[in-house]
C-alpha cells in the first residue's frame, strides 16, 4: 500500500507543475491622501492650446535650422561647381603652347 500511495502522491505533483495557474492578486485599501493621475481628457482648452503652440514653435525652429544648414550646403556645392567650371573653361580656352609655358614656370 505504501508504494501505491507514493505513486498516487507523485502523480498530482507532476500534474500540478505542468498545469497553468493564475497569479494571485492582492487588494488593499487606498490611503486618504491618494490623488489619482490626471487624464489627458481632463486638460483645459487653455493647456491644450499652449501645448499645441509650443509644439508648433519647436517644429518651426527645427525646420528653420534645417533650412539654414541645407542652404549652406547648397551654396558651398554651387561655389565649388562654378570654380570647377571656370577652371575647366580657362584650360580649354588657352592655347596649348601657353599651358606648357605656364606649367614649366610653376614647377
């Protein structure tokens, strides 16, 4: 009888490990000074308007900074392109004999 009882006792413990169980939930009484979190829906129209204006101003400043940086990059690229075209045009417009004499004097 003792062996049968051990087998019977062993089987439920294995089943208990394999079965899914729910977690225990604990409830408590809230203190008197409890302040619930304020939901966004409870915001006033003035707060909402200030938040939107602030967001709009930040976006405007960010775009202004991006425009400034893009303008700098484009103007620098444009100046480099013009300098390259001018040097290429001057090399094609001068006669070949002048280029050889200028090159020897530079060295």
